[in-house]
C-alpha cells in the first residue's frame, strides 16, 4: 500500500505523514515515511529544481514506495508532486495507491511559511505554486483544505477514509 500525501510546501504533508505512521504503529502495521527532502539529501542533493530534475526525484520516490509496498509495509509519501502525469503513473503502477491532496491557498502558506521555504528561496530557486505550475490533482481519493481544520481533525479524516476503504487493515 502507498499513501501519497501531496500539496504545496508548508501544507502539512510531513506532519500528517508522521502522525499517520504513528497511528499505523499503534495498529501493528509497519510503515515507512518517504519525504521528498529525505530522498534529495540521501542522493547528496545531486538534482536541482528544473522540471526534469523534479521529475527524476519523484521517480526515485515512486520506486522506493513500490519496493516498500511490495515488502508488505505501508509507504507514506510526503511530497509536493506537482505533475499530474507522474500521479497517473503512480495510480497505474503502485498497488493500493491512495492519493491524498492537502490543499491550501498559496498566500496563506507564504504568510505562515512554517519552514521558511518561501522566504529563503524567493528569487533563488523556482518555487512550486509560484514559479512552477502545480497541476491541480484530477483523481485524488481524498482532498482536504488543511487551513480549515486542526492537524488532529485532518488526521482523523485520513484515518476515517482509510478505515472505510481498507477496513481489513485499518479497523
């Protein structure tokens, strides 16, 4: 199973991914978080932020998610994932792929800027949502406006969704 949390920087992907992993552990389910930054750091930041480099990084993540899933663990991916064609590929290739779109207005994300990503990278690197287009997801299994609810509420919505879709695993 691959649970892919996607959305712009600062929307809560990693925070919710970690909480979801903790929930899985309480159920006795093995999970592993794959964060886009983790993958970049593992490869000594050998890729930049061009469209081609972003695609290459996401393909690395897709392969890692596939291997984790095939081993019987749950891959929890936390990645911006701005390109619909790669999401289509994930839906086609990854077993029990669940796409969860965490949505929030870019101006609110810039204002909060929890990781300082928007401030630090302005005029240095292309930022998804500002300089690089973010393809609005066409087929997400769950879309959540994270600015309208607490982390606890968002996590509960994800858990409720998973319990309904996969009752044999999450109940």
